[in-house]
């Protein structure tokens, strides 16, 4: 695996692969990450390999998607360990750009002014606005997060020019917004969803789990258990959405260390909350703060038509 830092080197490395004999129609699959890799990320790399001959991974901790007071500065940066993991998972190219490569404004104006300029620039493109969906759930807790996320993902798509891009299902709202943005700006790109990878406790894998000590990890394990209680209520006794939410919420009542932000059921096709008349596949979302770490998770739930 080669690690590339500049856009020109990345392009040259991809072109080099394309120019190999018999590789004219080479397909590229892309896995964007912020590093601090874990088994969940490696499953995305393996998924990418199912679709393409060349698997490109990026590691870039994107300042635009962090708000004031969030963990941008302390976000784990573990490039050497990440490189070793990516090698073992079979990635071909790692793109690990500097902030100036992604946001040239930073090279011209310095970090603070350059990031502000990049943010302002991305706001001019309507396809990079996360809109009303981007202001709910994670977007309500983290204003500006999704606009910053869309800005970097679009920039990375422009640089890598992939045929496929793979994202984890854990960040369901992110994935919804990326699909919508890609349909507008990159209509030939296929967005692939990869299933959530979980610890034995059921906890969804996340780079932020590194912030949790043993006691906090145990608390965090209750989030997925609450989702499972909701799923069981719907799928075994036919509970309606409002009862499903109550059942899941009740599961967390004995766990005050998990500070629940939201527990909600949405229609995955619109990311709008559903009501009790909903039938079909819904997505149950949860977000909670454990210690000072914000955790999210989700699970699909099938609501059947009531039997006559
Ligand atoms: O999910 C993430 O790790 C990030 O939001 C992403 C998609 C790499 C954009 O910075």
C-alpha cells in the first residue's frame, strides 16, 4: 500500500494503476475515514474490495465538521497504526492529505481564516447544504456538522473520482445526506452501505470508543440493548412506533450514566420521524452522552400491517 499526501501524487498513483496492461476499465472504490481505525473501518475496506480493483482509503480529520468546543484537537490521530491495519485489510492506496491540500484557502490565509473561507465557499453550493434534515438529530446537537461533512466528502470525491464509495451504516444520517449530495453532484458514483460492526457487548464500533474507560464501555453497551428491546417489541408483539420508543426508553431508565439525547424512529427514505400509522422498514436512532463522549447507534425495525 502506498501513502499519498498531495492531490497530484494521488492522481498519479491512480493513473499508474489504470495504465497497467489490461487495467483500462479499472474500477475504484473509496473509503473516506478520519483515521483512528478499528474493525468497523476494516470491514468497509473489505466491502470496497468486493466492488472494485483498486481500493483507496482516505484519512483526514476534517476541521469543518467539528464545532467550537468539540473534540477536533483531541481526536485520535494514529497514522502509523492505521497504515498497518489498512495494509492488513488489503487497501491499495492511502490518501492522507494535509489541511492545505483539502482546503487550499488554508495555504493562502492561514488556518483560522482559511477554514472560515472554505466554510463560506462550500455554503455557496446548494448541493452541499444539509438543509432541514441536517438540522435534526445529530445536526441539532452539532450545528454545522453536516455541512462541514458534506464539504469534505464532496472534495474527496472530486480528488479520488471513485466509482464506488463505502460508508458505515452507524452514521445513518450522514449516509442519508451523502446519498442525496452524491445524486446531485456525482450521479455516476455508487454509494454503498456497510453494516454496523459491533463489540461483543453490542456496542457499535466507533473511533470515539477509545475515550471510554471500562465502566463507561459497560454503560455504552446499554444503547444497543435499548434498540434491541424496541425491535423485539415491534417485531414479536407488533408494538406500534410510540410503544417501541417507550419500551426502548424504559430499558435505559436504570442507566442514568447514559445521558439520552434522542431516541427516535424515522423513515429511512426521508429521515422524517414516523407516526403510529407507519408500516414497513423504519430506522430507530439513538444518541447519548456517556461521560463526555457522544455516542450514536441505530437499528432497522420492520413494522407490519396490523392483521385483520
Ligand atoms: O464518518 C466519518 O468518518 C467522516 O464523517 C467522513 C465521512 C470521513 C468525513 O470526514
